[in-house]
């Protein structure tokens, strides 16, 4: 914590939680055990983000591509999600955390969908931190859906063709009510976005670590934030231009 400037925290952190399967393999355990261990890392990360004052945390919990994994693994992942929601509801209420989701959550069914809707409703008035779970999510799917909705509204006369700006288009994305991520963390040593927040990460700072997600702890999160705080975010400007803007 001594390395962190509390006054310069990223407002929005997004995390690609990768490495559960490799962690299980490394420890000669089943993949489901790896996912269960990964859920513990989620609890640690959410708790620390809330404690230090992160306003928005987005976790890539289940991609649209994950549906093609073995049925037994998908079922186990859904079960872990349901257990997490039920177990953490009190924690969210006690710590003023609001749960929201992005993605095609209509693909979720049965008890998991009911549990998700229940926690979203019960935490809807919380304002301390937003925990955003990307479920059945794909960045390309999100953009295609936004394009189709823009086309629909153009045909209905709700939009004029000359007003489709970047800002307007962003309002059709799942993340319309969220700021773009300031910092994106990916664990397990992979260096790709894997179809995650493709539009929103245009100016996001990336942090990659070899640590497998189940081993990702508070010190690892603080290390990522410390790295972020050392960077100069120029948004296309030169350092001199940025300094003049800061002085203005």
C-alpha cells in the first residue's frame, strides 16, 4: 500500500481472469478445482478494490466462447457462479457494492438466472462500488448488436444518419453507463484481449502478469495499480501538450 497513491487510483479496473485450468494442472487437480480456487481470488480482489476505493470493477467471468467447453465444465462453472452470488450477497450489501452484468445473459437459465436477477435487484441501490460481471460476453458480439440496434433506430426514424458519432455508438454498447476501463489486467502470461471490451479499451493501460488467476492476491493487484500509476496517459497528445492541459 505504501507504493500506491490513493489520490491517483484507476476509476475502472477490468480483469481477464485467466489460468484456472493451468493452475489445476500444475497442482495435478481437476479443472473444476481450479475454477473453485479462482472464485476465492475473485473474493479477494473484490474486497480489496472496495477497501481502497476503486469505483468500478469488471470481471471477465464467462465468455460467449466458453459455451463450447465440455458440458460438465460449463455446468460446474454455472454452479460456482450461483454459489458465489448466494454467498457474497451479504458482503455486497454490507459493503455497498452494486452488481451489474454485461453480455447475453438471456442465455442463462434456471436457478443461475434467478439468483443473478435476485442479487442485481437487491444491490441496485448500492453506490460504494460497481461490480460488473461479463457473462456470456463477447466483444465482437457486443459491437454487432450495437450496429444492428443503430440500424433499427435509423429505420424507425429515431436517429438521423448524420448523427452517428462515436459517443452515440458507445451509448448502444452494454457498457453505456460505465466509464471505459483505465486499467486492464490479464493473468497467466497471455498477451491478448480474447474478445474482451474491444471498443472500450482503446486507451486503456494494459498490465500482464505470469501469475495464474487462482494465485492472484492482494499484493498482485497493488503491483498492477502501482505500475499503472507510473504511466503517462497521453490520449494522442505529446508530453508537453499534456503538461499544458494539466496546468490550464
